[in-house]
C-alpha cells in the first residue's frame, strides 16, 4: 500500500475544506506567489458529489472544490447543462485561487458503463474548456492512490458500489452495481419520516450515526453481498474501502463480518477516487 497515503488524504481534506497552506516546491513558486509547475487535474462527476482536484507535479494536492449535485446517476450524465454550469463555477473558483487557467483534465466512470455514456462525461469537460486527456474506471483510479498489489478495492459512492480486483498490481476484474449512499439516505428518510435532504444530513451527522446504525446496517450488508458475489472465483485476502459512504462509522466492520475478509478503511475515503483520477491527467 502507498506509504504516504495518510498524509496525502489528510492534506487533501485540508485543501478541500478551503484550507490554503499548499507547499509545493519553493523553486516552482513565482515571486507573485503563483505556482508555475505542471499540474494534474481530475474531475469526478459522481452521483452525489462533483469533485475537481488539482495536484502539483509531485502529485500533491494544491487546490480543489467539491459540491453536492445530482447531475449524474450511476455513472450516466442525466443533467448535461447542470453539470457544465456547476463544473464551470467550480473551475473558476479553483483558477482564482491558483492564479492560472486549467486547460485539461482526466475524468472517470464506473466499470461497465457503455462507451457512449462515457463520452458524455468527456463532453462535460469540453463544455467548460478542459481537454479530456483520459477516462479511467473509478476503482482503478482509486488504486493510483492506494497502490495495492493484491486485493480488492471497493468504491461505495452515492449511487453505486464499484469493485476492482488486483493481482500483482494488475486489474483482473471490475464490476459496478447500484447500491450506495443514496440508498442509506432513502432508508433513513423512510424510518424517520424525513425528506431525502434531511436524511442525507442526519446520515452525515456524527451525533446521529450511532442511533441510525441499525437502520442502515442492512444496506451495508447488501454492499457486503455485492462484494461476495463479485469476488467469487478470485482469491481475495483483503478489501480496501473507498467512496464517501465508507465514512459511515462501523461500515468496515460490517463488511468484514459479512464477507469474512479482512477489511481496511484507509483514512477519509471521500476523495480517494477523485485524487486517483487526477493522477491520470
Ligand atoms: N461522513 C459520512 N458518513 C456517511 N456517508 C457519507 C459521509 N460523507 C459522505 N457520505 C456519503 O457518501 C456519498 C458520496 O460519496 P462519493 O463522493 O464517493 O460518491 P459519488 O462519487 O458522488 O457517487 P458514485 O461513485 O456512486 O457516482 C453520499 O451518499 C454521501 O451522503
Ligand atoms: Mg464515485
């Protein structure tokens, strides 16, 4: 696994929550304070969050933005105009912070999405003036960050659960299925008589997560059953959890119990895939 993972993820959290304090190589900073090195840009148009992240030439985060938005569903762009508008605003904010214009980016897609739909993702990037330099499947992108050689990466996002199995550092299998954080929020809304938006906030509130645990546990087990089905016939010793939904406390334990496979949650799982997408640019 990547020995610098925890530092990388906590730096990313800081940048994403609006923190400044980016410290790239001082030789690459102009007297004006503007970074002048090469950058790697990633765009993740997720079901729940749209994320834009900029890395310096050493693949360290220097700026980023994320926004809750329902512009894609299960990897498909369902609101093209909305996606372009949102990404344009996010890009402008990041550019203002950086002091220069972004010209290209990589993006990602859940495994198994038809190529025609993947092209729609690239078109969102072109729509905001970013050349799309590559599209990578999401769990494979996550492994640019994790750097595992053997095991399975499980990306539980808002809409879907993606799985990639690695052997000797190579992907040998990928899959993606509906079930993600949106389903957690839906069962919470049903059980507590709240709206989806209220349920979404309750779910992410650390003060509510213990009380709500019994309500969401069956959805966690559903994720476990998806994992079990896809790893059948592969020898998998360890699962690595990424994707925002895996931030729910106890998720790793439920998946470990359900699958009987050692399960690792490597730091904040929310930005692993977007970071890995940027590394592809
Ligand atoms: N602290 C938290 N506890 C529980 N769930 C969380 C937390 N933070 C974020 N989430 C959930 O994580 C999900 C978003 O994760 P992520 O950004 O990985 O998904 P996405 O990439 O937008 O979706 P997908 O990959 O399915 O297209 C949302 O459902 C959100 O409610
Ligand atoms: Mg995602």
